[in-house]
C-alpha cells in the first residue's frame, strides 16, 4: 500500500514537471517625454473718440471762485462720483456748496445712462512672426465677441438768481473705445499620446493566463506609443469682455465722461 502511494505522488510530480512555465508578464512601456509650450494671441478693435457737444451761452460770465451746487435728483450719482465732480469743478476754480442759498450756479446732472448695445467684434492680429498653430487659431477663433456698454452723460449749468441756462453739454462713449486695450488670450500647444488605451489593452490581454501560455518561446512586440500635437482652448488673460467685466467699467466711464464735460466750462 505504501508503495502505491509513493508511486502515485511520483507520477503527479512528473506530470507537473512536464507542464511548461508560462511566458513572463509584460510591463507597460515607459511613456515618452511630452512637450508643451504656451503662446499668446492678441485681438483688437477700432476705437472711436468720445462724442462731445458743449454750448456755453453769453448771458452770464462764469468766474473763478464762484459757487456751484450739484443737483442730481434725476440720476443716481454715487458718493464717489459726487466727490469726483467736486474735484473736477475745483480744478476749474469753482467751489461746490450744498446750501442752495449760497450757490451762484446749479449744475444739474440730467443724464447718467449706461445701456447694453450690440456686441463689439475684436479681430485676431497676426504677429510679425506667426506662432505655431496660428493658422489653426485664425481658422477656429478669427474674432471675439464682447459685450458693449454705451455710456451717456448730460449736464446743465443754470444761473441761480435768474434761472438762465448758462451752459449745457452731453458726452457719450462705448466701453470698447473707453477701455482701448487689446484682448489677450493664451493657448498651449502640447503633445499627447493618442494610443495609450490601445497599448494598455494589449498588455492586459497578453498578461492573461491563456495568452502567456500561447506566447511561450515567442517574441511579442508591444505597440509603440504614438504622439500628436494638439492645441488647448483659448483662455482670456487680459481685457474685459463678458457683461460682468464690462459692467465693472461703469464708475470709470461715468467719471471720464463727466470730467470731459466739466472741462468744457469756460471760467474767466
């Protein structure tokens, strides 16, 4: 009986010894070094000078050191803008007072409007030395559409005692012409592996038990990584374009237009 057991284990061992070892596991090949480079492109639009109309009547002479009361009951003048108007009048050597009985003139702010108008188109500017993929950028993104606000301000200077209008004026400008700076966008030219999934799938399949047995004593070539160059989406780096960014220009536009008008007042 003992002899039979020994013989049985001997036959099993021999069978195991006759079974070949599977081919070794394949490892994922080392990925190539991928290059990337960042570039910037510029978009510009035409700018218009502010439209200004100013008329001063000869009924009364506006003199230095006279007093002016600012009236803005028809518009929403912020404390900041009120202070800026005060400084602009002071630069003309006119003093702002809050007591109407002490005022020689009344400066009425009749219009302080901002309204969205048709979007402004910014055109892509071709640099002297074209960038890599510039033609692709020009093909995909030849223009940028930006929200645009039209700002309008009108004022009137009235002689307090007589009620005579001494001066009236109006100015307007759009946000693109006010800001004037170009829009700057960036993009990245980068290499990517286009067949990474294919290589991983091949290695995974070849590491199965069946595949390892099938490739005993056989050379297997793992597919080489293939790279392509791609361009990322454009990312804005500089310049207001959307409604929120354009709306942020409101206080500066109001001050700019107001200061232009006050500068037109002739003071002797």
